[in-house]
C-alpha cells in the first residue's frame, strides 16, 4: 500500500511539473480595471495586464499634425460607431506624434467603449488567441503595436499578416490593428531582391516575388497615415506649446527660441519629442514654481513610447 501511495505522489508531482511548462489558455482580465491593457508572456502562456496610469494626452495637445489627426480620428470614430473602418499603419519620422495620436484617440473615445491592448511584436504569434478572447466582448478594441518592423524569418510576421487579411476565419468586427513604424515597408529590403524583377518589351519593370512579399504586409493595412520631419517653424510652435504648458512666460518663450534650435541641432532632429525634452529642461532650469512643473503630465508628441504616464 505504501508503494502505491508513493507512486501516486510521484505521479501528482510529475503532473504538476508538466502543467507548469504546458501552454495555458489566455484568460480574461477584469475589463473594468482600465481602458488599456498590455499582453505579456508568462512562461508558456500569456496574460492581459491592466495599465493603471494612462498618459492623459488629448488631441488638442498635438500640433502641426492636423491632416494625420483628422484621418485617424475619422477612422476611429467610424470604428467606435460600428461602421466599417480600416486597420491603420502610421509611418514616418521618429518623434512626430505617431504613438501619441493613438493614445489621444483612446482617451477621446474611451467613454464610448473604445479599449486598447498593447502587444509587443515578439508576442504577435499569440494574436489569434487574443482576438478570439475579445471577439464576443461589447467593447471596441484597438490592438496596438508600437515601432513595428520585422527581420527575416520572425514568426510574428505571418501571424499579423493572417489576422490583417488572409485567414480562413473572419476577424471579429470589434477589433482593429493600429501599428506605428519608422518605415512603410515592414520587412528589410535588400539589393538582391531586385534581381528577380522582370521587364516587358516596353521596358516596364515588374517586381520579383521577394519584393512583392515584403510589401504585402504593409498593403494589408487599409489606411496609411504618414508623418514627416518638422520644419523649423513647426518645431518652434511645438516648443512654445510645451513651454506654455510648463508655465513659462511669453517673454521667456521668445528668449528660448535660439536655445531650442541649438538643442535640436545637437540632437540632430527637429521633432515633437525633442521639443518636449527641451521644454522640460528649460522650464526646470529656469526655476519655475514647483506647482507649475509638478502639474505637467509627462507626455509629448511622441514621448514616452508606452501607454503609462511616466
């Protein structure tokens, strides 16, 4: 009898060890805990973690991106209203407001049932399970992937491609993919890819299969929103906005013009992110009242890159 009991004990221990390494089905979080969630790998499975502190960014805070703002706002409004809308790829220069615009849209439509789930590109292989989990929810979900690009052979590429357009099962109409990237073609392009091109008798060139494959993922996003480097005038406008936000006087803002341009020159970029970083430095070094500096949210045209209020 003791041998049998020992065998049962050992079997239970073995099963416990197996359960620890076997994949677990994705479980639903407390959907009332937040308007934004992060998908995180935990062992062989994954969990949805509520984001406790959302960056309080409003659409009015974003300057010099009016065309991009209008396009994304319209698409998101259609989606929230239950009308047809597109998956969106926001591409272009770094620090120009791509991720910030998505956060601002979330804050704008959260009261109407919009929710956001941030997924790292390394975890996109689990995207089908995530979509299945939220398919029957009454809320409208944006699955958000920041700074998206792939190297050759990365597994998340095919999972995202299938979800966007190509799987046998239709994706639920309460889910859209919003992704940001510094490049429009999400796979690296190499000179050798052009060797497969063919030419007609008229001299027209037709890209080879390798090139077609690399542009196919971007083409599955129904809406492309492009961002461009800011001009000096646009950069100074954003600097002035953030300096006013931190309580700097108009006279001090005018005096900060040249230092802000030097700051951008040293950074090699005129972007909303650089403008915000300059404004924090300038406001802090010019001894603003503590309450003015403390009340300013740590957000900008594209800073920080996550959802949290830093």
